[in-house]
């Protein structure tokens, strides 16, 4: 299984740190030349591989860590996303609900990535928190996942475990997914909630 992070701002770098801590290789890309952020990638660890967008989208599992407004531009990188899993880390705070057709933003993102299996996740924590070691006093930091594809959600949950997090699946995008969506001038009720799960 191969992994990529599209977007290398605060959230993208926080995700990259999680991969580096776990010793899992991941490609990172933006719309810029990879040399422009190669030093930042190297500072995180040798597992973080700068690539062009065209190269990075060849991965099996792709974290979409760009601004919500940029998702359509990224979606144009491939004619079809069939066989790929997209983890939507975007937030549509500030986007009027009418622009989203009164539906969760991930439903809109899913339509742009034709053929992909989409999971909303890793978006409810601020970058500074997401970038920290998820192991806390014997427990693990929680990440919420939501998807209309149970198999994709299970696959991403397994990856979250490998990265040291405690995944909690909330159900479909239009159900529990609303708890981790930002839109208009409101945040879902679980946004910014930093929770720790202790295994008994």
C-alpha cells in the first residue's frame, strides 16, 4: 500500500510527522515544484518523499490536505480516481451551506474525485495538536472517521492505528459526518475536541 499527502501546509506537515514517527514512507506534494519544500520534508524525516502532484496521485491512499477551495484543482490531476482511497482532511468553514447544496462538504468533494472511495478524517484537530505524538499517558489521541463506504473506513482506521491514533468511526457522511464538518459560520460539535482513548 502506498500513501501520499497532497498539501504541505500546517496540516500536511502534521500528517507527515505522524508517518515519520511510525517509520512509514509517504509522498508529499503541492502544485509547486517539489524542490521548493524539499528542505521542510527532509527536516521531518527520511520517510517524507517530495514529489510532483502527478507523481503523488499514483499512491493508493491519498490525504487531501489542501484548502477546501482547492480540491477541484487537485481532482483534475487524474481523469478517474477509481481504485484509490481519498482521505478528506479539508474544512469548509466559511463556505455558505447553499454553495454546498445544503449537504456535507465531503459529499461535494466525493463528486469531484470520480470513482474514489472517500473517507472524511483527521480534520477535527488543529495542526499543532495533530502534529504531536498521539500517545498520551498510556492512551491514544482520537481521530474521527466518517464514510459512506464501510470497507474504506475500515482501511483508513487500520492506517490510523498504524500511525498511533485511536480511530472512532461515526457512520455516514450525512449522519455522524456532520459532527466533524465546518460550513458557513459554524463548526461541527466534535471539531477541535482533543480526546484520548484508553484501551482496557
